[in-house]
């Protein structure tokens, strides 16, 4: 199986348990692994035969506009659902890094979801 990965995409989303924390977008890093057989793209050299990672990145940069989440758990699930629905990988792994604990470099949550066959 082939994989396309976007590592540490910097996004600004409103996420946090308190209203104060959700009042302004905060910096998060997203890593997205998309399992996708790009054999056809490798042979044809055509972007239509693969997942356009630039389009995925642009979509995720805008994904948080006008939205907010209380829990990072819900956010990571929402991002995975979005990528599966819009870009159709066979499976997606999403990791969200949040920088809210001063004594820690970051906290992260991740999950893997597969598309129903």
C-alpha cells in the first residue's frame, strides 16, 4: 500500500474546553497520512490519478473557519472524517498537536479511520 503524508501542517483552529480558550484560533500542527494506491499515477504521471496533497493542505487550512471544538478528540475525528469524505483515501491517520501545557512541548491525539468498502 502506498501512502501520502503531510507532516505538521500549521493551522489555526478554535479548540478548548473553556469559552476563553475557544475565543481565538490557536496554533495546532496536523499530520495526515493517507493510504492510497498511487500506482496508476506513477505510471501515467497525472495528478487526477492520485490524491492532490496541495488540495488537502488548502482544505485543512480553511477547515477551522467559523468552527470550534471543545475537545481535541472531536477535532481529530472531524479532520479524519473530512479527509475520508473529500479525498477518498482507503484509510487516514490524523495526529493533532496542541501547545497548551507550558511544561510540555505539546500534547497530541491521533486516530486511524478506514473507508467502508
